């Protein structure tokens, strides 16, 4: 069974050109004019792009006393509805759990996925078992390791643990990821705010100012440099963090930043809404920022100092959010976005002229495929690539509403936003999963994508290179010990 996508304009991170795409056996078999196949999909007036890759999701994750509400079934269905054909989810060992044991838990959940997926492994504690198991984790195709610098007393790792883990990741040819917020300062500010009677959701934003993110990002970059490991900074939300990433990249370090679609479009005024539910539904870490920080993030995408747009999809129902009535530190952190990332970025990025369609493809798909070493199987429109494709209709419009979303939760943080630019078709490995908003995908169709490690490629500072090869100095005489 073959399929031809006919009459569209192929848009990749590099090129835009008119051609048909022939798909056979789930892969792209030919690209050219006048192709024929068993089934024909009309792409007239549309762009044919690599399906989106969301590098940052938390599906059915145990967190803050509950589980995130979207699982691999509803989450990946939402992804496909919005033109995203792959997610990378975080395996999160509890602080007394081995990595392989946690991986088994995730494997039991991910079998329900509608689209392909991969994992990052979180390092939530440090010890010999973690060190040993990291090797096996890499052998199973998971080469990226996430470290929380926040969530003190729960997921947070200290600098000594992070340095040890970063070195191990570098030796294994992987990439280190960080959630960069200074967890000690957040804990201190939170306690003070609560003591002063600031218990509402706005306290969450006050407890995590941009400085806690900027400080942690700088620290992570320096530690990664000393460890000789490439570093990917998740949910870069502010200029303070972006500035550190820009500077590191200019110095030749392999450091990447990932803004979220929420931070690009929604701002901190959401937390001052008089409706408690409204504000609490938007509590996530880092919190939404002001317009100046948003401008910085857009500029980063335009200039290339920021690389990938993600969602950090970690959805909780209103009922779950209400665990934090009377204490903002108990509001489960997280928002949704899997279904909305592509249309919202197209609307606020491409439609406004901030991004070209090619840049859109780069930041939603191709860049992360390269960083995570799965290009050109993913993130490309090339012969032999997986036929994870979106036929994108730039004229299609809708109003975002929880009433017709795939996500399991009862609201949408983008409610009421009018988007222009939507999938006409979404294909996962050649199978049409979405047609003009109608989802017809198969639970369990998704496959795990294993990734290969590569030798550490971070550029350490030249001074450090000397320090990494210490040798004893020959001296003419050594004074007697003073002891
Ligand atoms: N931030 C969130 O808002 N949710 C999940 C984890 C995180 O870092
Ligand atoms: Zn995080
Ligand atoms: Zn509201
Ligand atoms: Zn996250």
C-alpha cells in the first residue's frame, strides 16, 4: 500500500519547493513531480513538513502527590491532532528507585502511544547504582539525562551530584539536560511568602523570579563545561537564562535552549486574575514572565541562540490544581499544550513574520532531531526518512477551546485564542491519523525510537583542557613536612 501526497510545497529546515511525496512501508520512497500511488492526499495550497517533535512531555507522571492527567494515549492523540508526530517523555525515578526499574514502569505506560516516542532519563539522586545503570540506559537507546536543580527535598540534585552525573553522561556520549532554577532560593522565598500570608497562585510566580533561573543556568553551563558534556537547558523562560545560553554558545560551547510555547505567548498577568482557578491552572515552573522576556525568547528563535520550542506538557485537572488552595506550593506544577504548540507557534511566529516557515520547521522538529541524534530518520523530508509528516494548511482557522480538545483535562490555557494554520493531514509512519481536525489514529501504533550515543562534543575552555590532564611537577627538592 502506497500513498502520494500531491500538489503541495515541501518545507524543510533548509528548503521550500513544489513536489509530491511517495510513501511506501511507512517511509518516504520518492520525492518529485507527478508521482502516483495507491492513495492520494491532496496538498494543494498546503505545506508538506516534517511532523512536529515535542522534546519535553510528562505523560502520566507521578508528581506532587498525584499523576499528570494526560497519559500516553490521550497525550499522543492530542499531539497528532496538532501536527506533532513524536514526543520525548521523561522517565522519572523516585528518589529511592533505580533507573532500570523506572524505565520498566514507563515501558508499561507507553505501549498505548498513538505516535512514536522516545525518552529522556531523569537523574533524581546519585549513587553507585545510578552510575552503573546509566550505561545500560544508553544501550537501550536513551542518551539524554535530565537533572532538576529545583524541587528541593524531592527531585533536586546538588552540584556535587550534578557534576558527577554530567561527567558520566559525557563519558557515555550523551547529552545532559537541566531544569535550571535555584531550588534553595525557591524554597526560601516560598516559605517567606507563605509566612507573610501570600498563599494564592501568584505566590508561585513571586517565589521563582527570573534570577533563580539565570543563576542556575549559568551554574549548569559552567559545570557542564568542566565535565565536558553538551548541555540542553529545558524550558528557557527569561532573558536571564537566555543571556547565559547566548554567551556560552558564542564561546563555542555546545549549549542549547528550549523555550516553551506557553512562555512565548502567555504572560505573568495570568497569575493576577481574580479567579483562583484561572491563575492556578497556569501554575508551572518556571512561571510565565513579562513581555520583555517574551521578546527575548522570540529574538532567540530568530537569531538561532534558542533552538527548540517544546510544551513541557504536564496537564492537571482543575480538581487536581485545587490541592493547592491555601498553599500555592501544593498546586501541581504544569500546563498542557501538546495539541496547540504547532498552530499557536505558526500563528504568533510565522503569521506575524517573526519566523519563516523553514525556521518554524527547524524549531519544531529538525533541530531537536539533530540534537538527540535521530536525524534524518525524524525531522526530515528525505528519501528513507520515516513518513512522519504534516500537510499544513496555512489558511485553516479555529478558536482553541477545551470543548473540542483531545487532552483529558477540563480547560485549556490557550482558551479563546484564534489560530490560523492547522494540519489538513497528519501522518505517523505513513498512516493518516488526522484529517482536517478529525482524529482517526490507533492506540498502540507508536513505537519507541532508540538513539545512539556519540562521543562527547562539548568544547571545554582551553584552560580547563590543561587541568583535565594533570601531571606531577618534577621539583628539585620537597621541604620536610611541618607535621
Ligand atoms: N515544571 C512543571 O511545570 N511541571 C513539570 C515539571 C516541571 O519542571
Ligand atoms: Zn522542568
Ligand atoms: Zn478564567
Ligand atoms: Zn518538564
